[in-house]
C-alpha cells in the first residue's frame, strides 16, 4: 500500500522519503499522482497541532479521497505497533509505548497508558521510547542485542528515567556503545535524582558531558525565569548538557516573551552553553 504521510511541522525525526510531506499540498507536479496513492495519513505528534492537522486533512482531501488523521497525540489513536520509517525517519525505533509515571505535565500516560513492550524489535540506533527503563530487563537486553548489531552508536533520545538508573542499569548501559543519552530534570526537586543517576552512570563509564544530555522543562506551573535559569545552571553543574523545553499546554497556547525565548535558545544550543561556561 502506498501511503502519503503528512506532518504539521518538521522535526529531527520527520521522515524524508518521497511520500513524506510537511504542511499543505505542494503544487501540481510536486505531489504524487492520486492514482498512485492509496491513502493519506496526517500524523499529529503534539496536542497543539490538532487544529492545523484538521486543516491539513481538509487541504489534502481536495486531491486524495482517502485521508486519515492519527498520530501519538490524536485522541483515540492506538499505538499498538511500530512501522520503521513510516512516521519517523529510518533508524528511529520505538520498542515500547506508554509510561508508568503520572507526571501532570506529561500527556503520554493518558494518551498511551502504561508501558507496553513490543514483541518485535525493529532495527535502528535511535531509541525513542517514552520510558525505556520502565521495560523489563528481558526486553532491555533484547534491545541492547539489537543495538550491538548497528554500525552507529546508540542514541537514547526518548529519555532515560533518572529514578530508574540503578547500579545494574548503569552496568547494562555501559556494555554498549552510546553516542548520546537524554536524561530529564523537569522539576525543582529533580536535580538530586539527576546527580545520583549521573554518578552511577559515570561510575561504570566515563561519559563526557556531550554524551549525557538532559531535558529540562521550563515555564511550567508558574515558574519564573530566574527559577528556570537556576535549574538549568544546576543541571550544567552536575555535568550534563541541558536541553531546555518550553512548557506547552495541551489546550491553548502560552505567548512567551523575548526573555523566555532568549533563555530557551541559549539552553538548546551547545555552542552557546559552552561559550558561557568554563569547560571542565
């Protein structure tokens, strides 16, 4: 089946094959012949894209009769399987769906439910699971075995739950080649947990700062810009490379001012962070 996939915006994970498009239909001659397309799938990966997703479905529906809307953030969407290269680029892999945590700012548990492991593990080196460490040890070992066959070192971009980094887990991760792993410090009291996880990881392997990235949610629940910057600096002092994420509510929008946007830009650009700090 030939499926055109449409995405509201481009990210690092967006597929780049000839049947993947971002935004509205291109001009004639640049979009597939309708006779050669079975369906068009509009994929919504964030709740704030829903309105645009409906508009995209209507626009593509002018040229193709079978248009569907789905994706991880679309209500009622079932994520019971993973098709490599279909809705994320090649080499990005989901080996599980869902999350066992109940973080108020994280929509995955309500959308996807608790962690469900896929019995079939696709090949790829970028692990995008929402909470990989919540999977069983048996499942994790299967993933490590798959990663050992890849020509490129592993990237754990979905997030490593600091609360689940035990000495055993640190030893598991040290057994494979890792290019980057993303941890998280999303709340004021999460820096201590981050520090313990980093200590355990570095006790087993000498990971550089560039290999230990850290998602840091900012602007949530009335947080001030000073508090956000303090947490980002705290994450830096622990020895990780922070990656700031501005909070975006599931309904409505937040108009961040220039000061917030400047803070976000600084803490998403490694060059800016290194230039502002003495490199250890």
